[in-house]
């Protein structure tokens, strides 16, 4: 493929990676709010209505969108390493390099936590505290990675 076609493919994958991240962010945020505001009254304020969903309905969406986002990020990773990271090093932006390093490590920890997340949520006698803990942990990882990824891409993208 020509360089222009490769770049267009990478940009398409980057956009799709971002959209999958938005789906993941929405699902995990909805589920986390539902865990925190258990038995929320759907007639209350907007936060209570947002949290009054069946939190177990988001299990598959969280797992599938996390996997899609992770796989797309893994496909884009070599291009980032060769193009963007070198540019950050030339601009002496150690904070940007460090932020991406933290982002990739937290993403891998989230991936490793998915079996626990799935097991806790699919267990019929699932412990509310365990569900809340793993969901909030994944929510923090997803929010951090989403914000860090967008900051880095806005500063110097592919």
C-alpha cells in the first residue's frame, strides 16, 4: 500500500478506536453510577434517573467494547511508537511520553481485570461490594485512558 493509503487506514482505525472508547465510557459510567446509587428512584433528579438502570445489562457491552478498543489500540500502537513518540522526544515532552506509558499500563491492567469483572457480574450470588469495586476500578481506568488518549492525540496525533 502507498503511504497515503496506510495513513488513511490508520486515521480510520484511530477514529473507530475513539468511537469504541465512547461506547465503553458510556456503558461503564452508566453501570458505575447504578452501582453507587443502588435502588435509585427514577422519579428523582437527573442523576438518580441516570442511575436507575439495570446495571447487569451492561456486562457484555463493557467487555466487548473494552476488547475492541484494546485491539484497535494495539493495532495503532506501532504507528504511535514510530511517529508520535519520536516527535514527543524531539520536542522534549517527557510528560507526554510518560502519560502514554501510564495509559498503556492501566489499559493492560483493565484487560487483565475483565475475567474478574465478568465472573463477579455473572455470578448469581454476586457480592454488591465486589461488583461495585471492580466496576469503579474499570471506570477509573477507562476515564483516565480516554482523557489521556484524547489529550495526547490533540497535542500530536497520527
